[in-house]
C-alpha cells in the first residue's frame, strides 16, 4: 500500500471511531491495555541481566548430576577442582539435591569447607544408592 492510501484508511477509521462513543471507548481501552503490556515488557527487558552465577545454576540438578558423574568417573580430586572453579556458585549449589537441608552450610565464609561438605554428601548419597541397589538385587 502507498503512504496516501494508508493515511486515507486511517482517517476513515478515525471518523468511524469518533462517530460511535462505545466504539471509541472500546478502542481506547484496547490501546491502553496494549500500551501497558508493552511498557511492562519493556521494563522487564530493561532489568539488568542476571549474573553468570545465577544463570549457570538455574538448573542446579544438572550441575549436581555432572558432579556425581565426575566423582564416579574421575574421582574426588577432580570433583574438588571442578567445585573450586565454580567459586561462589557452590553456595547456590547447596540448594539442590538435599545437600544443605538446614541451610547452615551456605552461611559459611570458607568455600573450601563448603566444597568438602558437598563432596562428603555426594559420596554418602552415592554409597547409599549402591547399598539400595545391592539390597534390591538380593531380593
């Protein structure tokens, strides 16, 4: 469509809207809702992006699965190295997999003690899983 045809169409729509007060209110309400929705979308887009730490721990269960796999395949030292590389993110990791149900470990300042706690918990969970599997296979 050419620019003049679009302008004529808009003028005709405006005349119809102006002639019917009910239609004018309905259009106004629709436009207001649309503008409000656009504003809320823009404000959510304008919020600062989350840090890399929270992005990578959006799925802490996946990271715990990786930790369990590293522990089984490569050993405790590799897992310690992997957890140390996570840095402050290990505090967030405690929220998953029943690693810190009382939330006492997250308050610790020493990251090494948190890493050791995670390793111990994962080893205990792995051991209990093997014991459960052995008891089931005997039945």
